[in-house]
C-alpha cells in the first residue's frame, strides 16, 4: 500500500457515508412533505363539519328575487339548497337573522349588494363636486358620493311609512346629535342623528331595522352604518332624496 492511501480511503468512506445520510434525509423530508400536502389537500376538500344545523326555513316573501340573485332555480319555493344558499348570503353580509329565510331584511341587503359596483348607474342622484348623501326611496338605499366617487355605501335604509313619508328634494345637515332621544315619540332613542329637514333625520336604530314597517319620516340605518355615516358627514353637507318607499301611496 502506498503512503497516504489509508488516509484517502478513510476520507472516501466518510464522504460516502455523508452522501448516503444526506440522500436519506432528503428522501425522508420529501416523504413528509408529500404526506403533509396530501393531508392539506384532503382537508381542503373535506365535507362540512358533521352535526351542522340543518337549514329548515320555509318559503319567504322574497323567495324569487333571492333565488335569481343567488343563481338558484327561480320557482318561488324553498328547497334545502335554496335555504343553504340564502343562509350563506346572510352570514356573508351580516344580515340580522341567518336562518335561510327570504325575509325583507335579506332582500334589502341583496338590493344593496346588487348596487354595490355603481349605485348611481341610473344617474338619479345629482353629481356635485361637494359631498352628497343620496337617499333612494325606490330601492331603500343610501350612499354618499363626491363627484363620481362613492365614499360610503350603498347600505339598506328604512324610510317614512305611508302618510309620514320622508321629504323629497335637496336638503342639508343642519344639526347633529350623537345620543339623541326623541322629544316627540316617547323618548325613543335616535343614535347618531343628523337632522336634514324639520324633525326628520338620518339616524341609527337599536331594534331590528325593519320592525314596524316604516319610520315616522326619518331615514333609519343599522346602528353600525349610522355610526360610520356620522364619522363621515358634517353640518352643511348636502342630502338629496327621491323616489317613493314601496307600499306608500305616492
């Protein structure tokens, strides 16, 4: 054996063992990654958690428009699949009740969702360089625009009932009262009130928005939306109102 061959052989043996160990570690790592990937894929396609509450709500008054919006067969009759689609929509859009029933609140939320991309597509609310709060009584929607830019909304509203309709035309916010209480209607709370004409104001409602059919002329919002609008507007901001609430005489 030539001098130094023993040392070379030892180094070669070590290199071989090191390479073999590295290949083994790589194989194990790839195997683990494969298993993890398989588990993740299985999880992604796993069915809904067992025991979820069945959707059993019956046919609602706004069944057909919701079926159409949600891409369901438009037959006006609730099915389990209809119920689940409506319930998913309610959950996604924070509707007051999430039971899959085609209620007025769900329908009004759907109208707002339909209008979200361009609430002023028909040009009913005049475009001004100043900020304008647009109140569409036909669709029961409110949004705020500055020129062609939408600053807030559209969101669902509840306007005045028959004989107590919300006043139409141009107005401006003349007084704001954050924790207002009505001096006319039995000390009813009117949070985030922004008065625009006489005793009529845009304000939040503590109770469900659509209880009672209509307001006494005010423009009601959910409490959350009323707070957001309060933080956006100020005294002298313009308000434009048009249309007629469905079910009113004019």
